[in-house]
């Protein structure tokens, strides 16, 4: 038998969908007769385990959820996510909540995790990361009336609550810096196509080239994955071209480090023969050789704002605005 939606539960309970949502969130102000009616339908049709349905009579779980679309191995190596998760744990704790983290690389695994969280209500709300241009999570969560906040961008902008970096501005900032240094053949090493963060930084890169009167060269733009290996392989390809770049904007610091390695293996002088800029200003940037220039993002501010926006939704307090932007700045080091 197909799993029920909140809308179907509302019809069977003869209440509004908003009432169902309030019952599932543990709202103590719901009329007790209506609450019992909804819980009876939930228990009868197995929408959530009986134990969870019983606990919904009196309280929320006190748990926030975060699902990261990386393998555990990738997650362990990525300083952006380790810092983000640690900060969310800190700010969630200050608000009286715990954080449940899951990692899923495959699309089917991700879908199963989200559906399970919606069905069981093991968390009171979700923090979503790495939104895609075609992202099925948001419509599904909006349909269920489930509290969530997005770290990133989604279209239409005002459809969801979101906290984000100015990634277009960051891409433009990095590229403008290289242009001021005299570079004209500037490459962009992107991550996966369709991820807003990668697309937006690429848009900023394009804007800077256009504003400087430089031609956009498609052969200097290569998309792929995250991590050092992608940066290494892609930089090797770029340097094998008849007219290789003299500078590169890498979508994150790990990709930039892979690019540095490829250039140094060819005996190139950094930044005289190749300038490299990354994103996130990871802790290791100052320790690589040469130290890596990077566009710094305020990860703690992202975590704090996202947690606050989500908790306000869960507790049905006013959220002043739909979208929050955290500014970035360039940290200049020896690689560029």
C-alpha cells in the first residue's frame, strides 16, 4: 500500500493539512480532539512507527537533520563540511537541539533517506546543502509542509528559506583579481554541472571576463567533481593545450591543490607561470607550497543563520526574511 501524504491524512482525519503538520511538529496548542483524530489515522496506516506517534502527543524530537550528498570518505577529507557540521552542532546545541547527520552519494540512497525522514519524523526539521538546478527535494518538502532551510540557492528565490554565500560575487572577485595581475588566459575548473554553487561561481567568472573585455574561451572551462584528483587531472588537461592558461579559478580549495600539484610536477613556477585561486579559505591553505590564495566564506555565519532560521520555523516563530546572504572576501597568498 502506498505511503500516505499529509494531505491524505488530513482528508482521512477530516482536518486541514496545516493541522496535520502542527500535530506532527508537536504543537501543544492543537485542539486535543483534533490531535487524537490525526494520531489515530497515523497509527492505523503506519505513517510513522507507533512509538513515534505516541511521543508526538506531547513533544518534538529535539533533533535537526542534515543530509550531505558526499560519500563518507569524501566527507572526511572536506574541511568545508567538517567545519560546517561542527558549527551547526554548536548552534543547534545552544538552541536546545541535537544534530543528526547522514551521508549519501547515490541518488537512490538520498531519496530513500529523505522519504524515511518524512515518514518517521525522526527529526523536527532539515538543513539542506548543495542544491541543484533540478532538485526534487524542495517540492517534496514543501508539499509535506516540513520545516527546512537551504544553505545555497533555489529558484524561485522566495519559494524557500535559504542562507547562502554571494557565489556569483565570489567568482567575479577571484577572476577580477587575476585580471588585475595581468592574466588574460584564465581557466575555470568547476565541480558537477547543475549544482548552484558551481554554476554561480562560473557566472561570476564569466561576468568578470566580459567586464574586462576578455573573450570567454570554452576550452578553458572544465566541469567534473570535487577533490584533489579532479583538480590534478583537469589541470593536466588544461596545461596540455596548445595555448594553456596562465591562471586558474578552482571551484574549491581541494580542487585548487590538485591543480597546484599538476603544475609543480611539470616544473612550473607558481605564480609566475601559473596563478591559482580556490574557494573557502580552508585551514590548510596557509600550509601548502606555495600558500594558496582563496576566497574566504564565513562558514560559521552560514551555520548560525541556517540553524536559527530552521529553529524559528519549527517553533513557529517569525522568520524576518526568506533569503540571507553572507559576504565573502579574498585572502591573498603566494599562489596568485
